[in-house]
């Protein structure tokens, strides 16, 4: 008689064990031994041991007196290793198979069998010593692929046993104490796993176990190590200009990694504020055009590689600023001599290349005229086009070589008397307003030369 497959034996054993209950007969303390009862004899291949089960097969029993079979067992944990203890009962002489599932891998057990009748028990069979199989070994070859961005790849050779259902992936960080199951890969022929969402430039350890269709888990495989890809190096020596009109130039050292993708340029209005991405660049220079004088921005630059990893940039910020407005001219002296208005000022800022005088003329309650005198090179101004019974307000602006206009000076206010008190000034054929160059400061102003105020390029005074 051939031994049935193990799966059939397991099914049979479950049926047998499920039939065992409190009413199953047990050996008597002082049993009558009937040597005429048959002794259990195993078949030629009557024992099959697995990792967590042992199957037995014996020759069929023909004697009708036999009601069943007592099973005796000894385990390594039993205190008395000289004898076997009663373990289970088979309540039918027609059964020829038994499977014990209460065993551990790679462990030695001893069994014996005894038939029993209504009034007696037969002779004990020979003792059978059985060693369960060791735990299934894991995959024979495993390899890791390091240097991936925030991920790790593990590959292995598929297990040779067709009993394998899946692979259990276990991981621990280099500093951890315990292993953690992170995934289960189904299918014996599946032989890779990619672990994502890892930390940059971090060390991880991996190992693999196999699990069989009947739930057996193998020993762990060899351990492999993975180091994830590090972030690109931070940008160094960032510079931002502070003296350019209407723009800020930013530059930095070029330290492109081999897998360089781009530079990210960030800008914020305060060093501790949130920064926004304003440009993706291939070069290490950028001009930020800003239509505002004296505007301050903070900048930061990062390196991005082809895998999308970005270097740190929050700790390396630099301040840039557009060129400030020149300082306002400072009024030194102003007076009205009865026919002309004289204004004298200090340049206020060495950047100033020319001046603009803005005159407001108010006559009566509602009428007001505004006139600009541009292109003034000196620090003096004479207005001879004066009407009686009027109010004149003068403001002086300076402009640098870029056309950036300063803040206004303090106001000069002149109120003229009624017409009978106005001394008529000599009329000029070209203009009635003159710029006078004085050789020295004095209480009496002598006009020896005059400069006609020519129109200059328009200066935007509305921004001031």
C-alpha cells in the first residue's frame, strides 16, 4: 500500500481530531494486556515528517475485536524521557493514517501505537523516533541597489520550492534594534521590491523570508545594506547687488553635480518670511528687474538634480536692494527782492547730476498753475517771471545719472504784494526765469551771468 500525499493525510487527520471528544476511550490505569490483539505495523514508507507536521500510515487491521488505536508520544519537553505518555485515540480500526500537527520544526519526537478491544489492550508497537524538518531556508541570493533618490531596490533569486507562495520583506534602519515587516510580495517568481519614501543619505538594512501556501515562514535571508542618495551640495557664495537702478543682480558659485538639472532661485521680502520660487535657471546669474527705488529683497538658491532632489537653501540667504533715491537737496536761502525770487540750496547728495524746480503759482482762490524748470546744473535758481498779489511755492528735486529723482526739498513759499508794490524786472527776450551762478554768498545778489533753463529728458516726479 502506498502512502497517500501529505495534503490528504492532513485532511484526514483533521477529520480524525475533530472526531475526538471527551467520550473517546483512553487507556485504563491497570489494563488487561491481550497479546493476541494485532500490533500496529507501519508500511514501508509509513512516516513522513515535515516542518510542522508528522504523518503516519500503517497496515490495515482485519481483527474485528479491535475498536481503535491508542497513540503515545514523547516530546523534548517531557520530564521523564524514559517513557511515552498517552497522547490521542483513534476510535476506528478502519483508519490507517494519522497526522500530528502539534510539532515544531527541527525537533525530535517519539511515538508508539497500541490497539484496544472492549476488554483489553494489545502489545505496544515499536517506538518510532521522528525528527521534523528544519525551517525552510530563505532565498539563496539577494542583492541591493543603492544610491537611488529616497528609495531602495532589492532583488533576489526566486526560491526553488514550488511550495513558496510569497516573500516577506523586512527592514530596519541602521540605528534601529528590531526588524519590521514592510511588505509581502506575492508569487514565487516575483523577485524584486522597491522601497520608497525613505530619508536622504540614510542607511537601511533589508532581508527576505519566504512563506509557503500552508503558512510556513522560512528563516531570514542574508542581510543587505542600502544607502539612499544624498541631496546635492548647497550653493555657496551667493551675492546680490545693492547699487543698481531698478534691478538686483544675483550671482553664486557654480557647483553643478554630474546629474545637474537646474538652479532654483527663491525670493522673499523678509529673511524670515516665506520664499517663493521666481526662476529656474541653467546659469549662475540672474537679473531681477524691479520698478522701485530702494526696494529690499532676500534671495536663496538651491541645486536640483535630475531625480528631483533639491539641496538645502533655507540657511543661506542674502539681501539685495535696488539703488535708493538720492537725498533731497537742502534749501539754504530764499528771498524775494520785489521783482525776482532767489533760491539757493546745497546738493544734498553727491550722486545728483541735475536739478528740477517745481513752481506752483496760485492767484486768487481757485486758479493755480504748475511749472517745472528742468536741466538745472547749478545750486541756484532765480525766477523773474513774478506776478503781483500771488502765492508761489517752490520745491527742488535732484536727479542722478540714471534719472532717479530724489525726495523733494522743503518748500519755499513766497507771497507777492499787490501790483502797485511790484518792481518791474527787466524783460528777457528768451525767458523770464533765470538760473544765476553766484561767486560768493552775500546778502546782495549780483547777477553777472544767466543760464537759460533748457528742457531735459522727462523725469518722473509722480513716483516721489
